[in-house]
């Protein structure tokens, strides 16, 4: 079974957005099968649409599966991991600009109607890497502590990278993110 990676894009994101094509190419050159699916209603993400979509793409989770999330993609991955059956495990997850509450956005509140089951999540995913920026306009660095304490994540803090995004977040596009490739390779 070959290793595979699935990238879960950000709010208003799409498969060709910002650093996703770069990470896809780089991981494919390391013999990963990589999918960057388009999630439904990207301008108004809903947990009840995104989590089942991820489950459909994953099909059968296994230790050769690595999930990569960006922004809302990170909580989508955590909510997906909560749905797995006892004994189901993936290889690891890399979370870019992840957060564990709605950041004050009404549009994101639907992902946070119940507490996150961190203990259950860790049973399905042994390794997490969290990548954050020290000047992210949306995601405060306090989430590095949450990721470290609740998920045991290895934390990487980048300088001046904003939301690792592009025009959807009124930023210059972040088109390369080698830290993601290195993190997946290290898992």
C-alpha cells in the first residue's frame, strides 16, 4: 500500500489555491498519492457537509494515510477523526493555521457546537504537527499551546507568514510551504 495524503483546503479555498499544488507535487515526487479535493460550499463551510466529504474521499483510514489541513480544514480533520471506529488509525496529520474555537466568526460556529474530543482523536492519530505564523491576522498563537497540550503536536512557528493563504484572505499568495512537505515526510 502506498502512502497517501489528502489536503483539506481553507474557507473559500479550492484545489489550485496557494500552496496546495506545490505540496501535492513535492509529496508526489516522494511517492505519495495526493488528493486535493474541492469541498462543498467553500464560501460557507459546514461541518455536516465537509466531514462526510472527507470520509468519502478517505474511504478506509489506515496508517499510510496522512491528512493535511489549512485553517477550517484542520477542524474538519479533527471532527473527521472523532467519527472513526475503535482501532481505526491514520499515520499522522499536519495542521496549518489550525484553531479549536470559532474565532468569533458566526460562519464557523457550526463546527464548534460540541466540545472537541481530543483524547478520542489521539487514539486515531498518533502524531500531529501544527504550523503557525507569528502574524496570522485570524489565528492567534495561543492555539500553539492548545495543539501542544491537547494533541501532543510538534509546533512550528513561522515568521511573518500571515494565514499561509492568498487572495481569499487578502494576502499575497503563499505558493510554497516546504514545512508541510517536511512535516509529512517526518511523520
